C-alpha cells in the first residue's frame, strides 16, 4: 500500500470514528423475540401473497405467458430493494427501518414523507385484506348468511389481538401462515410437473410447451399488455420490505438478515416465474380468469376433490398474513415517527409486552372505516384503494433506494463504513431501480381507468403531505 493510500485510510478511519452512530429513540423498549426461523418465514411471506394465488389468473388472461417476464423483472427489482435495505439494516438495525434511515440521510422531512406514504400503503391494503377475507369466507355455504361486515370485523379483531399480545405471537402466526402458502405451492407444482411429464390431458388439452406456441406464443397480445400488468405485479411483491422492519426485534441481525434476504431471489424465481411457466404449459392462457385462482382452475379440471375449497383456504390465509404484516409494520414505523414528533403522540406508546399498540390501533381504525366505505362505493372505488396501495409501495421502495444512494455517497466520502453485505453495482443499481419505479407510474397513467385516477390524485397527496408537515414541524424541531 502506498503512502498516499495509507493517509487516505487513516483519514477515513478518523472520520468514521468522529461521526457518532445515528440513534433512533423509537428503537428503545423492544424485546428481541424474533428467531431466525421467524425472520426467514417473514421473508417468504413477504414475497408470496394473494398477488400470486389469486391475481395471477386475470393477469395471465390479459398478458398471456409473457406474465412470467413481468414477474421476473419486478422480482429482480424487489430483490435489489430488499438487498439495499439489508445493507442499511446491517449498518444500523432499526424497527423504524427505512423511516429511520430516511431520518438519518434525508432529515425529518424525508422521514415524514416515507412514514406516511407507507401508512397510506398499509391502511389501504388493510381495507382490501379484510374485505377479501370476508369474500373468501363466503365461499363456504355455512358462512353465506353471516353479513360481510361481521366477518371482516372478526378477521380484523383476531389479527389485531395477535399483534397486541406480543411480537413472538406475531412471529409464530407469520411462520405458520408462510408454511401454509409454501406448502400449497409446493404441492401444486409437484402435481403440475407430474401432469406435464405424463402429458395427462386437462380439459381436452395436452400439457406441454405447445400450449404456449400454438396459442399466440409468449406475447399473444403483443408486448403492451405485459407492460400494463406490471403495476399489479409490483403490488404482488408488496411487503418484501417487512423483513427489514423485523430486524429491529431479532438478536442477531448480522447473521440472520443476509441469509433471509438472499433466499428471496430463488423463491421468486421458483414460485412466481416457475408457477406462471407451469400454468402456461398446463392450460391455454385463455382458460384462466381473474374470478378464480389459476391453481383452482387447473385442479378443478383434473377432478381433484375440494380443490376450490383448499385453495380458497390458502388465499384466505394469504390475506390474513398480509393484514398481520401491515398491522405489525405500521405499528413500528409510526412509533419511530411519534418519537420524533411527526406522528400523533399516542402512536409512540408501548405496552408492557413491548408492543407499540398505539400505531397498530390507528391502522386498525382506518381498516374499520374501509369496511364501511366498501358498502357505499362501487367496485371501481375498491380498485382505486388497491391502486393507492401501489402508490405507497412505489414511494417506499424509491425512498429505500434513495437512502441507500446517500448512504453510499457518505461511505465514498469516508464518513461511514459499509458492512460486508452490500448492494452490488452502487450507485447505478439505485438509479436504475428508481427509474424503473418512476416508469411504473407512467404505465399506470397509460392503463387508464382507476390507475390513471390514482396518478391524477398524486398532486392532492403531495399537498396533504406539505400541509401535514407544516402542522407538525414545530413539534419535530422542538425534539431535535
């Protein structure tokens, strides 16, 4: 090493030692109850949800077999986002996750925007989840006489109770929710591969690659439909960032997090891309629809008894898992914000079992309002709710990449040191990912309908954030 290099290294170490680690008051008081198996399954649960079990049918019908390309591309960017978050976690584990990192690298304004956009995501997703649970429950005749709002409230109360008891109970429930989802997918793929190898007829169709190439190929309707489904595919990957929030409540994030995050990539390739390719070779893409899970479509056509009921239970489980994750993560995020003054004071309150119940109750309150709204607004308004959730996801992912970009710049300046577990390709990876997320907004506009209305609502969201910041900035500045 040259003398100049030695001087640069000494200066880097000196600057790193001088710069104290950022301290987030919202991290105090949590119990480190989540084990490696909990975090691993939270990572799986975040990567697999209703977007695959239910949403893939309609998207296959719209885009054809090219849907696997959309899942692959979005899966790569989802992995890059969670990989960037993983490096930030190893830099400084925090239950405030990206809100805490936004505060460190962008200041309180950045944390305010990141937190409330994430809350928008989960408040709207929660409305969708409890309504979905009620809808799926009505599939069984014994529940049809029970009003939808009653089932929705029972589901919300059950998941709320799980979150309020302790983080360990949350971790256990998420562990078993993930086991059910992975188990169902594994069984289906085993059946599908058997049908493919034996060329067992399904609804008068012989499984094989011919079902793709004899029905218009990979792009039966052209490339545009594949591009337009990307916004829905992004929603399917929502909550992959949950693993970063969970890091604040585990004892050994340095050991657990890299393993959990790295496993997301092959799970995406196997379960999302692999499932879509398999589905395309079992039946023509026109056989699938948005009204039925594509897995139910296949199993029903080969005479599997109670296939619809079993898969309905799995989809219901996925919706409950999503609601469980939303209440958990928003509770931690809002507490981090409350401790800095940018969220209501009660959301920072911690129970004797180390649960930030104030923020969890606030999210649950908005979910209850959503049940009422679902009765008085038409179905298109419900679609708008889902699109607002997509806006929240896009902003959250963009904020994670922006925070990592600023983190990388500080590391380059010698102000901080990067951990051994890193996002590859910085700073180009962050820039390309942010560009991709911006392009999804353009696709939402091009799609028209509720998606375009959601993009048109962005100025109103910006105005609400500005007014909200002016309302809390005095409280925030007073706590610095």
